């Protein structure tokens, strides 16, 4: 199984989701990307790296990249952080492609959120990580229902 996490710039939410997922779900391939190209090649945003690091998640080796149409063929599932990211993904989706695109909060219905707010703007890195961790826990149940 190959899963791609997507946010706007690929420096906060999606790399954090990739880092959490890699730590929690060994045996699954994860990557992250952004719908925009502003930060291509840059590491995750410093405050997000520090907040994730405080939870034992190292994001230091990740670099931002932009979503491309070929991602719809390379990945089995694409998980966006909010509805705007879903819309951006649908603009890139190749005609006829059926790769599922979901929101991370779809996997954490009890969290009460429809999106993972962008901490680059809200400055709530821990709140974003709380939602990301809840979403990854729910995703884990979908990817490995037996808990294996």
C-alpha cells in the first residue's frame, strides 16, 4: 500500500502526517506533497519540526514537493488535509483516474473537525498534530484492521 498526504505547501501538515504515519505504520509506503509550489525543495517549517520532534517524530529528512498528475498512478490512496487541498488535487487528477482522495479527518470522525487547520497561519502546531495523530490512528484501522 502506498499513501500520499497532501496539504498546501508541503511544509507543515502533510510532512507531519507522513512522519507520524511512518512511525506508527511500518510496512506501508508514505510520501507527502503540496498543491502549491512555493516551498519545493525546502525542509518542513521549523516550528512544525520542533512540535513533531517533541513527540518523537523526526521530519528533518523530508523536503517539499508539488503534487503531479503521475502521483495518481503511483499511490493507492491520497489523503488531503482540507477541502481546498481536495479541490486542488481534483484539478491535477488525470481524466478517468479512480485513485481515492479522502481527508485525514475522515478517519477520525470523533475529533469533531472537518479539516486539519493550517498551523502556518493558525500557529497551533500542537493542535494540528493532535488531529493528525487521530487521523493516522483511524487510517491505521483501515489499512490494518486486525491491528497488525
